[in-house]
C-alpha cells in the first residue's frame, strides 16, 4: 500500500506542472478570444455609426477614475465595481454587440474588487481590458484622439484593446505617452507567462512576449519609469502601436 501511495505521489508531482501549463495555455487562448470579440464589437459599432468609434471618455468626478456612462463599458471603474451592472449599461452590451459580461474579463485575472477604504471586498473584478486612449479618449490627455475612423493610421499597426495590469486598470481608457517619454502611464498585463494580449484596428489580435515583467511594485500612481533596457524596449514597442503626437517633449 505504501508503495502504491508513493507511486501516486510521484505521478501527481510529475503531472501537476503539465496540467498547470495546459490550464495557462487554455486561459491565454480564452483571453485572446475575448479581445477578438471586443474588437469585432468595436468594428460593428463603427459600421453602424457612420465611422464614429465607441466613446472612451473618463473622468474623476466620483472620486475615482471612472468611464463615462455612454462609453463602451458604461460608468466602469474596474477596482471598485461590485458587479457587472456598469458594463451592462455600456454601449457594447446595451446595443447587443456583446451579450456575455465575461467577455470583458481575462480568465487569468484573479484580482478582487476594493472597498473605498482600500480593503478587499472579496468579489472578483468584472473587467480586465481597456481601450487605447487614441480612440475617443480624453482630449485633455497628451495622446492624439480620434473620434472616428481615420486614414492617418494603419489599422493593422494600431492597437485598440489591451489586457491591463491589475494595479493599473481603473477606467477603461489605456494611456501611452509618445516616444521619447520613458514612463509607463498605464501598464499592460503579463499574466500569460509574461505575454501581453492586444487587438488591432484591422480586427486581428496578438500575443506580445514582454522582455521584462510588468508590475507597478506597490502602485506608483502610474508614471513608472522603465526599469531597464528590456522594459524600455517593451514600452517603445507599445508606443509604436499608438498614434504619435508631433513635437511632443518628454516631461521630467
């Protein structure tokens, strides 16, 4: 009996890493599929609205960064939404472009909703993804903002949706300051074995292998300088997938 138990223990030890890797791959595929569905919804919205892209505005009028009521996610603030009711009020859900709230959340995202006192509410978050601020974001930001499809960019080169790090995501707008700035404003996720997941304006989605782990290290209110050459290379790659601003000067 002891020999049998020992053999089972050895087999379990050998199989567990294999099963974990298989689960991680499955979750990565599911995350990629979510981004493809969001991108399809984005294009359907654009087609139905004469080329106008979905609203992606946000502000801090409620004390936390929260998307506008007419945005694609509704008045969502991922760390503080106790349920998916904000998402259901958003344009994607309201106009039936997406019918499953689970599409807005990465299956590998195990972060929880926070109470305003900073403690966990023991509730899984309802959203992991954000939209590039180039598209109908805040015109007050440094990023160039378009509210409709435009020939100024190549759709296959400019990202629209991105899986965002749990310490960065709040409203549904993802900010990337242009080169030569060397700071991360918002931070992409690297949940899938240090892979990021993005969708692009032509409809395709990709996994990007980050050269350096993506983490804020006790959230620094955004504005994290690239840690080293590898981290900076990741930032430059993402900057190339956003719309540039002419004569932009990096801030101290």
